[in-house]
C-alpha cells in the first residue's frame, strides 16, 4: 500500500472472484492503518478496479499522519 498524490494504491494478488480481491484490499488497508478489518468498508467500486473506502474509528488527523508516512515511503505505518 502506498500513497500516490490524492490516491492510495493497494495491490493485491487475490483473484477478483467471489469477493476475494475486495477482502484482500480491506485487509491490506486495515493492516497498514492499524485498524480492525471491520472498520474498513468499500463504499463504492465493489466491482471496479478503482474503489472508495471508508475507515471508521480513526481520528482524521491520525489518518492523515499515517497516509503521509506512506507518501514519504516509510513503508507500513
């Protein structure tokens, strides 16, 4: 997972069948941001390559800090 401008890019190897890739994306985002998987939800783009994701239970300032760390290339946060 890496920040790229206004986007966060998540690459998974799970196949896009029966929701496997979506579950892998949720898991990757949750792990990178340090939140529970249940706090991450795909709110748009379930069947598309580009997705909009909501993260609950994370203060906006803390989220911005974690995304900035990704953008700076500090790896997982």
